[in-house]
C-alpha cells in the first residue's frame, strides 16, 4: 500500500541516493504540447539538498524539454524505482527551476554533489518537493547494475566550451514544441 510523506526523511534519502537511475517527467502548459519523460543516471548526478529540496545535474543531450517546461510552468515529477533489492517506487512531485552556468547559485548547487561534474553540464535542475509518495513496485523487474555508460563524457570531453555552446544554440535552442529555452545572451 502506498504512503504519502511530509518530507524526505533519512530512510527515503538513503533509498533515493542508492538508485542508479531515475525518471523525470514534465509537460508544457495547455493541452497540445508534448509530455516529456526522460531517464537520468550517472553516478553522483542526484543530490538531496534538504527534506523538501533535491537537485540533479542536467547534461547536454539531444533534447531540452525539461528546461523549456520548467520555464513555462515549473511542474515536475521525479520517479525512482528499485531495480535491485526489495520492490519500491518513490515519486517526488514539485516545482523545478533550471539553474544555468554563470547564474548566481550555479556554483553553490554544483558543490552539493559528491563528485565533480562531467563535461557538458548544461544546468542544475533544482526541485522544491511538494509531495513525496511511495508505492509497492511489485511490477518493476529486477535488473543488475553493470556500470555507468561513458559515451556522453567521452563525446563532450572532446568538445571545447565554444563547441558545446554552439551545440546548445543549434540543437537545444527550442523544445520540440518550439518553446525558446535559452535567453539570447546565452545563445
């Protein structure tokens, strides 16, 4: 039976930090935009900042829906599934904000993570958690973690800062629904 919690307690924090992968879902305002669901992972890319605040490192990728949707309405949910050990699912609903390199709180947020970021860090997504819930996870398969993939770090590690910014300007400038993502000063 599922339960709703008042905040992220120590037991939930341990569960969240132990998961190797989680999922992020956002949607634009209105009925016509595309809902986005993305898997996230890479060791050390998620942090619990407070009982009602979490953050994750958002790396350069093929899409930029989360940033666009958060700028539009701020709604976000993160879902963590136990693929190893006892079955459990935890969802963190809340309001998110992308914090970009060069913005005042960016360095402070990056310092909250256990490891230095990989090349190509596009933003830190900070979430104020408004609802914490769990459910059984009986339908989630058991799987074994082998290793983090290193292709993203290798690919972006070969790029200069200017090349990464060019990628953002040409491939991450708008969402799939045409929402502008970065301000003109950023592009």
